[in-house]
C-alpha cells in the first residue's frame, strides 16, 4: 500500500461507549493505524469512554479522539436499579451526536471522511456512509453465534418466540446450533428487555449488516467453522481478524497490584482466577457464597473485583484468606490467564474474557448475567467442551466448590484443558500468517481504497 494512496484518507471510527465495546474497536484501529500510517483516524465516543480508552496509551499521531454527547440529562445519577438506562439516553441522542462531532473533525483535520468504521450496534453507520458516499465497515465485538442469531432474528422469533416454547427446545433449524436451547438465546433478541431501544437497535443491526462493505469480527475462522460458513453466505466480506488480544496486543499492560509476582509463588495450575468483567457484579447473596466457597476450597485464588470488597464481602473474609488469596481492583487479565499457575477462570462469559481464556489455555467456570453470555456459556460447555456453566446460573457454595474440583482435580477437567489447548493452537495459527493476518490485509484494502 503506497503512502500516497493513504495521504488523504480520513477514517471516522464510531464507538459504542458502554461495557467493553470501545476497547476492542480501539485495538483494531491501533493496528490499522500502524498499517496505514499516513491515514487519519478520528475516534468518536463519549468523554468518559475516551478517557478510559486513551488513558495510559502511547501517543499515536494518526489517531485522535473526539467526544460526542452522551445524551444524559444534567446532574444525572446512574441508578443501581436500572444500570442500562444511560444506554437508552445515548441511543436517543444518536446519530445526531456523531454527525455533529464528525463535522467538527472534518473542519479541524481538513480532510473529508473517506470511510466509516463503527461498532456493529450502530446500524445507522450504513445511512451515514451512504450520505457521504463512503464504505461502512462495522466491527462485531462478540462471538459468531450471537451474530448469526441477530441476522436470523425473524426466523428465531417465529420458531422460538412466545411463552409456549420449552426452554430446552433446541435451535435445530440453523446448522451448528443443535446443542443450543431456547434458554440460551439473548433475551434482547426476543424483545424481552427493560430498555426498548436495545432490542430495536439489535434488530435493525441484523437488517443493515448485509449492506456493509465488510463486516469484521474479533473471532477467528476455525473456532466455529459451521457458523462462519453461514455468516459468509449472508454477509459481504465477512472478515474474522481475531483474537484481537493477539492481532493487536495492548502495548502497555501494567501490573500495579503485583498479581504476576503473587502467581509466581503458587503451584502450577492451582489458582482460581475470578473476574466478572468491567460492568458486572453478581447479586450480594451470590458474592457471599462465592467468598465462602473460595475460603473453604483447597485452591488459592486471585479475585479481580472493581468495587469495595470490604463493603461487599462477608465480614472478616479478607483477613481470613490473606494467606491463600489475593483480591485486587484490577488485574492484567491476559497475563494472568497466560501464567502457568492459573488453573481455572470463573467468569461472566463475556466474549473478550472467553477469547483471552482460550489464548491463555485456561478452562472456564461460567456464570452468565446478560446479553450473549448465556449463549457463550452453552457454547463453552456443550460445543467446545472447555468449561462448565454454573448449575441454574446461580452460584451456591457447594456448587462452586464442586466445579472448581471438577476442573482442577479430575480427568474431565484435564480433557477440558486439552480441548482449550486445541482452540489456542487455532488462534495462534490464525494470527501467525494465517486467516486473521490475511483478513487484516483485506480489511486495510477496504478502508483505504
């Protein structure tokens, strides 16, 4: 790709500023910016999101953040009873908030926008791109299975919607889904959500994605080949470029809590690593029984917990477990999972965490909370066989101890480790001059043509 060809390229990047959506999009843009150093990338998100994404990052001359209005009323306070309410406000402000910020960026940079890369949630990226006569390239930040379900929403609702469908009814009308049940379908897909803007957004996304110049995914081709083939038949230029933690690794991953030093002192494959992501906290009674289980089981544990543990955990738990456990507000998750002392990952089953667990070659215990996490859990347990779901999706003391022992101390757990090692090999092959590397080159052609 000649530098002259990229001299006037201006790629607008539209980020979904909630949960962990903006981070993988930024990772992709960081990689593309090194492949096309003369192109300009403008990264649009809310002020709060941009502060998080760009914090601690080395300055990149061709990526510039721009803030968009979050749509929240003045003096708005987030409610624990309705934590997703800000998403509704934000979606009501879009796409006008993005268009306004994009106009400012064009004036400041002096280059017209030549391509739009957005979170796949932003179906309106197709309309903005059409108005500007430029390509639209959405990034799907989750796994391939929920993406196929969103593309087939009408069929899924016809077959699986309504109160009369048993929860164990399988999705036998889609190739590769014979082990997936009605209970595993994201509730937003069936219009069962307290924020009506979210299911509406997802439905519209499924309708608009076939209009994209390319649809990018943070998965890798051989992880779920039956589903990938279905997606290729429905989308133009479906490009899996992941896992992004390998194709575009974080250049700065600090360890302020000395988690790796602590892991160095533990036995190989012995540690239970616990993390429920950046937005999820289990209900208080489940936190209590999880703490009791970790205290009573024989395994050491590392718990990444972003809230105040002294307020949330049972009285005396931190003091009683200080010799066998470590509770931190943040951990360098990928490095923790790649450490040979880590034996099992207790997770909410978000896609970023699943990808990192596979890259780290660690079996999982999954306690899903919302969105695609139940579907991911079922895939981990029944299809890939690299972990287990919490029975009834509610943690109990005995239940947690049982699955920890299952994975760390039985032949079944050893087989899970072999299975995840196979998927790890596929990921490493994909990024080492394999399909993900080739798809990145194709993506670069699409966004800079």
